[in-house]
């Protein structure tokens, strides 16, 4: 299913399994986010590109079988640039509506790590990744994830990169931030980027550590890890003897029998 941006922001919620995707399918969210963090964590592994992207292709196929909604997939740095066209084609055939590639060097560390080592990729190399991905993508959207603010670079660095990625042909730009509570950082970026002459590139936000105002300029908002966090808390509560369990009948109602 092709990703369609409009004046109404798309609300995308994380799913890490067919079961969690079924819940999103029945919700009022507009689509499903397949996250590198929740994919790796569901396997008991760290989010540092240890899990091969081919396994994320398999998860995309699993989720596409049970959803009619757009699927947006986190593909980390995209790996080796020579392998990128193959991955893009595989995600397209698996039913992804869009993939998001972040502009850090391989192997990346999770952006929310308190003392993470976040090395940004060379701008020209990342622009080439965008061009290669676009050539292989067919109708699937290619979204550039901008990590300047995560790497504690300047706002000017973020804008420089954003305009380079726009010229390279990205379909949208995700500006990532782990500012706490306030969305001022991403709002400033959006306001300044939108002033670029002839700029109509959609913007994407992931408000994990901050809250967006009710009125904002983002075309897509991704709630990136909430279902995994909720399920982790539920499992911990069960082990502590204080969880409320779903009935087995609830499972049958959701998945069939």
C-alpha cells in the first residue's frame, strides 16, 4: 500500500509481531511502524544492527499478511551501500509502504541511549544512499532520518543535511530529537526548513521523549515503541503477581480459531 501524505498528519504506531499488528489494525491509527529497537528487543538483543535486515523483511511479510494499513519500516543505516538496492526491493515485495534510513555510520547505536556514540555518515555518501534507494523503490517511499540533533550537532548542520537530502530525492525527512518534554527543537527545525525556497518535502516526527503541540507542521507522527513497552510492563507485572490477564477467549476473538 502506497504511503499518502495529506493535510491531516498520519498517526503511525509500532508493532513487533503479527499479534501486536492485529491490535493496530483494529485501532484508529493510520499505519504500522516496524522499529529496529522493538524488533531487536523482542529477540532479547540490543539495537545496534546485530539483527540482519533480512529478518526485518520477514517480519514485514508477517505483518502485511494481517493488515490493510500502510507499513513503515525502520531499516537503520541501510547497511552496506552495495546491498541496499537488494534490501529495498525485498522490502517493497514484502509489502512495505515506506522505509526510513538514518544518516549515521554503520553500525549505529540506538538514538535514545544516554551516552550513545552517534557518528554521522558523510553527507555525500548518505545522499548516494538516498539516490540508490529511490532507484530501487518503485512505489515505496524513501524517508531520510536526520540524526544531527541526536549527535549534538548544530541546527545549521541539521538544515544543511536536510536540504542535501531533499535535493537527493528523499520523499520525506524525519527529524529526530530526544529533547525532554518540550518539542521546541523539532518545531524550530520544521519552521526553518519550511522557509527553504520551493520546499514541499513532508516532515516526520517521533515524539518519544517530548510532546508535540496540538497544531504542528509534521505530516506523519510515529509512536515508535509504545506497544513493546506496554507488553514488557505487563510481563513484569505478571511475574510480580499483580497483572490483569486477558482471557484465552480474547485471543481467539483476535486471531480466530
